[in-house]
């Protein structure tokens, strides 16, 4: 049986916002965006102090080795919005 906890468990998120790589303009992390208004990629910004307090190397190492191992650092807040290689997390 596959361990799907990375896809289905609700977890904290440490993403604070997205930011234009050129101008620094801020964008909400909870919305789908393309490029910034000036055509630059959006960078993900984090609450790094929160990451240091709540996410340990041991906890990460114990998770299945997939992209969603790092879910708290990805700009996806709800497990219902996760799609992974043809599998969608249960709603």
C-alpha cells in the first residue's frame, strides 16, 4: 500500500507570499499567477523562523521521497488542491 500522507494530511504552510523577481511586487500565494506584470517569474517567500521551529530534518527524512515531502515549503495550502502523477488527493 502506498503511503499517501504527503498528499492527504493537512499541514502547516510557511509560504508567506509570492514576489516579482525584478520589482519586488508582492502577490497572494493563495491565487494562481503566471508571470508578474513586468513579465518576470514570481519567487516564493517563506516564514523561515517558522520553518526552523516546526520542521526538522528527521521529520522530512521519515516521509516518502516525493516532491510533497516538502509540502510546507510549496505554495499549496489545502490537500484537496494537490494533484500528483495522475493521483488526486482525496477531498
